C-alpha cells in the first residue's frame, strides 16, 4: 500500500514512513492511495474472530510493510486483556429495537482515544526499524491536549523504549479529573506540564516548537527528533477503522442484522478522526448507509455539511463536551481529498484559503456527493443534559456528555427523516470522567469534591466506578510544574 500527501500526490511513501513522519512537510496529511475492499464473505468471516483478530485482518491490508508476526505482536501488546475491562475490548449496548451504543472506553484511561493510542506506540516501534538508518532517532513526542488525548497518550507511551513524551495541558482548560489523571501518571520517559492559558495557547506553543529550526538542529545533533501522537498521524487513524468492522460482525453474530444489511453510524465529532475512520470502513465495503456527524455548540461541521462553506470565523464556545470544542477539524482535509478524487492541488488551494481567509467553499456538485454520505447536526449544552436524563430515565442507560450529543443529533435526524436503519451511536467516554455534568443533568446537586460526585453518581445510577478513576485519589502527584508559554522552549532544552 502506497501513501501520499493530500497536498502533493507526487509524494509516495510506505506505511512505516507515514507513521514515522506523522505529517508531510508540505502540511498535508498522509492518506492511502487506494482503499482495499472486503467482500461480504470476508466481512462475515470476521464474526469468527476476536477483537485482536479483526484488528490484524484490517491493519494487514493497510500496513503492508509489516509482517504478520510484527502485526500480531503489536496488536497483542495493545489489546492485552489486562488493559481492558471487557473481554471484547469494545462493547455494544442495545437500548431499543434499532439503537446501539458502541462503547469505546473500556481501555486504561476510560476514553475512546485508548483504542488507537494503545496501538500507536507499538506501530511506531516496529516502523522505526523499517526506515533508512539515517532517519532513525530517539523520538520525542510532543502533545498538546484539551484533556483525553494527553492521558491516553501517556498511558500508551509510558516506558516504551526509544521514545519520550511531553504533554502540555492548559492550566484553565481541563476538568479536575482529567488533570488528576495526567499529573499522577507513572512511567520513566514522560513529562507533564501545565501551560498558563487556554488550549489554543498550549497548542500554539507546541506547534512553534515543531517549527523551531534551532531546536531541530540541536535535536538532530544529539540523535533525536520530534514526533506527534494526534490524529493527523496515520498510525492513529488506521486502528480506528477496526472497531466499525468489529461492531458490525458482533451484530451479525448476534443475528441483529443480516449479512449485507446497511446500518447508520453516528459519531460525536471534534477533529473528524473517528467519523473519517467510519467513512473509510464504508469505502472498504462495510455496509453503512448514513454517517451522522454530531457536533456541540461549535457547529462548524454542521454548517459545512449543509452549505458547503467551512468557516472558522465564529465564536469559540466552551461546552460540557470539551473534547469536541474545536473549530479546525484537521481530518476534514482527508475527506476533501476523497471527495475531490485525490486532486492535491485543489486541496492545497482550499487549505490555503482556510489559513488566510478562515473560510473556503466547495462546489455544488462536491457538496451533493458529501450529502449522499453524511448528515450533520448539533446540540447545545441544555439539550445535551436533557438527553442524558431522557436516556437514563427511559432505558436506564448512563452516557457521558459527548455521547449524549450524538444521541440527541441522531434522534432529531431519525424523527425528521423516518430513516429506520439500525444505528450505532459511538460512545466515546465513560460517564464518570464527567461525573459533575452527568449528575447535574440528572437533576442532582453536584458535590465540590470530584470523588464525592462519582460516589453520588454511582448511588443514583448503580453503574460501577472504574477502578482507575477511583484510585486516582490515592496516587501521589508527580508533575506540578506550570510554565509560561514563552518559556516552553527553555523548559524543553533543560530536559533533552
Ligand atoms: C476526541 C474525542 C471526541 C472527538 O473525536 P474526533 O476523532 O476528534 O472527532 C469525542 N468524544 C471524546 C470523549 C473524545 O475524547
């Protein structure tokens, strides 16, 4: 399989190179040149496999320069039984005749990011041995996080040989639980620091480091290089295709659907990675009808899907679904690359417009194609809370605010369209990661102490508190540094 840049199709590289490089020098994102197809018979045969087996099968068609043995090792390390609290690794919960929640948060940090970030370090390790010797360097992985990515990345990369990780989170932008998860992190190759400011300040500070020539030279001279662990990296996206196949085969196995029956997929969306993976699964032959893209108050994607105009020229809202508070959805670029049939000049043009004028518009005809596949919708905080309560009262099912956004958007779409396909709603975080908001949604007073809030929610819902969240109370704080964004470079230099 050959990979190419969305901004320059003359570039052709292997999957190992794509994983090692993360992002192309021209600013483009690495994408596969073609999408391998699975026949219905092949999809049916996935039903006989466990999660790791399905992962190996799907990854093997993309990571063609990995041997079977290497993939086997990567997958076994990533999806080890003791890291997940459910045997299937993901869990499908049916709440009524046509609605299923696909829970992707049974991994070590209780967020869906684990599904990819457990595997990415394994893929990085193996791919390092496949690139030219002169490019082999100790990796320093920089992460700016608004919460979930930081913890999941730390957990995935801790104590991995040949790699160090530095996570920067905004002092004012993460929940108490998310902060606790990060500052108590164990591992000998990691650093965590708060940046004074909001997420944009942290993200901008990290982006500047990536482009700092002086720093790059220093690193190279000492045999090191920077890398990234966010969803622009192909090694993080590929593992996300797997769970859509896993969910479909589970529905087949349980005779919930017939082979070939189309389902809808609804995804709470931020950076467009998770829903893009579903789109890729569809291109590979997975029977999917509509892809429903759910946003919160930051509804840039809803507008894009309805008008064809992508405009980040709007107010940024802080919501109770913070992992979706984003105005530049990086992976939309990969979608455009498909919609424009790999016309990389056109993609460069659109991305330049976004950078310079904060807006671009796609042609009517392209918009029509987009609308055939995608439905967009959004929901604000009030409606999100109402949805948490409705789903709990009606089905006894507890969901977090991100998942509730998706459930609300789907329910509106279903009412309007009368579309009765069976539907997977992707559930992206354990509700206890957002215990305060969930309690409030259920009409309860919220205790100041996060652990008291969790206990109260447990009493009310009878849902078990994940051990790894409850245990945080006893864990010593290892990282308490808070740095100014202007001194982040000095900080890095003292460490490396
Ligand atoms: C990251 C995240 C999302 C958004 O996923 P994207 O791939 O960025 O679209 C949704 N919900 C939660 C809980 C997340 O952590």
